[in-house]
C-alpha cells in the first residue's frame, strides 16, 4: 500500500488491514506493562513500519491487537497535514504522563482506529512523560510541547483504553475527513 493509497483509504473511512477499530473490546482494554524486552522491541519495530506505511503520526500497540503499553510517535508532514511540525521517531514503553498546563487548547485529531472521522480535542499544551527507553530499558523523563505533546497524549490514552472521542467536550465539530479538508483544513496537494 502506498502512502497515497493509505491516505485515500483513511479519508474514505476504511480501516487499514489488521488495525483494531472502535467497538472492538481490545481497544478499551489498553496495554499492560512490558515484561519481555525482546518481544517489546519486535512489536515496536512492527509498529514503526506500519506507522510509516499508514503515513500516520502515532500508533499504539492495542491498535494492532497487542495488549502492551507500547506506542510509536513520528510526526511527518503529509498531503493531508502539510503544516504540522515534524518530530523524530520516538518509542514509548510503559509511559507515565503528567499534563503540565491547566489551560488546554483545541486542535483537530483523527485516529486509525476511528477511520474517516475527525474532531476538535482539548489537550494540555505541555506534558511530562516518564518512559523506558528500549532496547536498553533505562527510565527517562522528558517534557514535550505543542503538536508533539498532543500526539503523545493521544497515544498514551490508547494505552489506557481511551479514544480521542472520549476527550471531546462536544460532538459539534465531528466531521468526515473529506469534509475536514473541504471546510476546515488546507487544500490537498495532489
Ligand atoms: Ni489513535
């Protein structure tokens, strides 16, 4: 599947093959702490390859049916999101997240487990995350802000069985991806 095909599939509201979608209890079960580092690294590698194939910004293990507290984040500009700030690949194992801003800001989110829909989601602008760096396993604490902080909050929510829909304070903004582009987003570049 090419990136353009993946974008087209998501925009049409079709789930990517192998992805767990809303309504499946595995999404609500979240992820358990990791025990086997080699297994966790193998899962992270699979998720990284899939994230790049899907042209996404983040992916959590429950979304591929693996009940572990693992997420990958890598923000890239895409045809659909040409303005978002890019960030290097980040592997999060057993992340523990603290929101640092009391005031939240709203921005658009979508999710490969909720194909075809987007909505405005309030999130903290800055977060502190303690996680294990793999393959070494050492614990690190880092702060993140802006769009990256938003993506990380979205992925850590998956590990706790939460979807962006749960975080919306109103359903008024919910839109198909097609209508997001037409009315709320930017012009698609070929
Ligand atoms: Ni998601």
